């Protein structure tokens, strides 16, 4: 037997410490999967989703993320039949009376920013879901049968195609329901009629809310059909927009500059915070969004404003929409 070098004890201690670190990491995270090419038959249709996905590294207070707001859909629904793994699915033409119970899973970082089956973009912090046969888009209430927690979600994707699971939730939705850490849960899924949902609250459905923006070059939306089975190809990847857009009459805007119909949503000492809010607002309103900086008490404030807006009615619509998106409480200001 060869004699050990004089530095061997120190080397052994270092190796032992490294071994403990590796064991610690392996117990806190799922074992790494072999890097193989995922089979992605259509946007949002990845049969390997359950094996290749995960949660973000940082924790998120999902209690501050609002549920999806049921809105009236005025465009066509994506409900054509499609085939995955040799099985053809025939989506429903209506989700209003849909009720089902079964196992729910979730998907996260692997698909964050990728296109969903109807051309929107997946946001793991959004309140959305994937379903095999509900029309896209539609809205559902999902209840965890083990703790009675429930969320309202927008269905904008297809899946899951793994095991016998009936619905795939976004990471934020699964965390709100209390099963993100364990992976699956027994749930009840109930379709929502937006008109009935708002009527129960004594309010008409807000017409200023529109559909989320779709990815550029996304596959065209198609109407419900029982004809030819679709052959989909994945649209290009793009990051998700986080809020609902509001449409403002551009012609009225052109004549409103002199009237001073402007809203201020926030004022920040940090220019990055102002730019973040400006970016979010720009994705949800067609009125100009800009940052107006001033110096007060030897401090620079970066004010996030939007306008001009053409009428008091449109001003009220924008205020309601911004509040609904939890982006602030807009107030009327004069142009400066």
C-alpha cells in the first residue's frame, strides 16, 4: 500500500464537505433529468412537461396575485379537433356548464414565455390553465378538494397529456391552491359564464376589458369546428404580457390634447420602478404612456402618466382597468 501524502487529511476533509453539499442540494431539489429533446406537437402540448419542469428559484407572495377576471370574449374560439400521441381530442363548443373532478398538475419555468395553444404567451405568475377539451379562451373555477381553496383561471392552453390528469395550472395558481410543492392535487373544475359571474355581483361585464395580447407571428385563431383535425407548429417564443389591454379611441385622443385629460398612476424616486410601471401600462392601454420627471425638495420624482384620453367615460374605464390590474389608483392631472 502506498503511503498517503502529508496533505491527504485536508483533501479528505474538503471532499467530505463537498459530499455533504451535494447531498444537501439533492434533497432540496428534484433529481436532474437527462437532457433530451422534448416532443412538442403544438404550442403548449408537451407530453414531457411533468418530467422537465420546475418552480422558480425565488419565492413569490402569490396572495398578492389576483385571480383571472372573467371577460366577454368577442372573437372566435379555438376549438378545432387535434391529435396528440395518436389520440384525437374534440374540444367543447361551450364551457359554461362544464364540471369535472380529478387530478391537477402544474407547469412553470420550462414554458415561461412560450406560446400557448391559442397564440397567447405563458406567464408562470399568471392565473391560467391548460385543458384538453375546453374552448380557448374560457374561464374556470378550480377548487382544491383537500383544503377547499379555490381560484379563477383563464384557460388558454392545451394539456396535460401525462397520466390521467384533467387540468394543468400555472405555477402561481398551483401555489395559491397549496399544491405547488407536492406536484398534484385532487380538484374540482367548474366552467364560468362571464355574464352570469358579473350579474351575480350586480354589475355588467366591463366592456373596456379586452383579450390579452397574442404573440407576434402566432398561429391564426380558428373558430370551433368538427372538420379537419388541426396540424399545429410551435409559434416563436416570446415573453408574456402581464395585464389586460384597454382600447381607447385614437380619433378622440387627437382632439383631446388641449383639454388636459391626463391620468397619473404613480410617482417614484427610483427611475427603474417608474419605467417598469410605464412598460406594464403600455401593454394594456392604447393611449400614450410616458414618464414626466420633476424636482421637488431637492429630490427628483419620476411621474408615470397616460393620456390624452378623449372623454370622461374613457377616463373612468381606464381608471377601473388599472385598479383591476392592481397597478395603482390613477388620478386626473393637468398637462405640465
